C-alpha cells in the first residue's frame, strides 16, 4: 500500500482533496526520487498531510513546505 494511503488512515477528506493530495504526493516522490512505498515517501506523505491540515491547500505552498522541511534536515 502506498505511503499516502497509510498516512490518510481514518481521516475524513473530500474526494477532490484526496485526488489533489495524491497528485502532489506522486509529483513530490518523482521530484525527490522516492519510490511510493519507501521510507522517504512515507515522510513525504506525512509532511503533505501535516501541511494540508495546517491550512496549506495550494500546490505551490505545499511544495514550498516540503522543500523547506528538506532544507532543515
């Protein structure tokens, strides 16, 4: 099961939100060279969901949050 599915768990999301999150997850995995079932992909999924739950909803802001978290590592 891809990391995003595991991270979503029992959270309640609208279908459009899930579609957008899945697209962002796939793009981020490609950008960072992570396979969908890797530990890095799991980390990407967690960061995307955290950003989304914090109110970041547009692609640019969510990617900026991902890149910022990568820079801090």
